[in-house]
């Protein structure tokens, strides 16, 4: 399923991608979402600095072109020391587009009757998939960024959407406090 199939000319792809990137980003309309991970579980996330061998799940010793610290090919990645993953803190703030109103939700094939009152939908970049899957709860700030007492838990596995290459994920959350 691809919700963007109907607008797939290259120009539109770019326009929509830019619009969604802005919707998600910290300097666009993105909302600060604080993910908490179960304190008994140490969460790991793929290293953001090197290419990772898809089979052995280890660093390939090759800079990925976008990470914070470039390094020569064949050297040990200075960010993960060759492990290919980073241990993440028990909580972490990421930016997502938060869609509160059901009217604005993207249809991912859920039965609206089964969605609890007060639920919301988020759109985020595909690289947040593992973080969201590992999250125990999510606190969202109000518009001033000061109030963290709206607490949610994940109510669906994230669904990939995008322009032929699954750039984004959509997740449903239900209110717990
Ligand atoms: Zn690395």
C-alpha cells in the first residue's frame, strides 16, 4: 500500500517530501516527543555514522555520508567503535508531526471504531522505527514546550509510507494519562 501513489510525478514527490520534512523537523512544525524506554531494557539503535552490514549487523567500516564524523574507508567508525549500534538513553526526544484530529489522520486501514478516544497519529522519519518500537511511553509537550504531562503508549506498529522508498512511518498512540 502506498498512500502517495496518486501523486507520484517526480516534481510532486519532491514538493510533498519537502512539506512532510518540514512538518516533522525541529525548525518546522514538528512536535517534541519524549520517548521513554523500559528501564529494564537497554535499547540499541543503528549507528548514525557508518554503513551497517545487513547480515552481521556490524559496522562495515565505511562512512555513511551523512553522520556527524566522517572517517576514511576501512578505519573503525569513531561513533560506534565498530559495533554498528549505539546504546540509547532511557529516554530520548525526537521530533514528529503529531496529528491530534481524527479528520487529519492518514488512512492506514484501521477500523475507526476500534481506535480509543483521545488517540493520536504521528508521522516521523523511517529511521525512528526502532526507537518507536522500543518505546514504553511517549510524552508530548504542549505548544510552549513546557508541559510534558500528556502521556501516550503505542497502539499500532509503525506503518511505512513514502514515495517508493518508505521515507516515513505512521504510528497510532493511545492516551494513558
Ligand atoms: Zn558506526
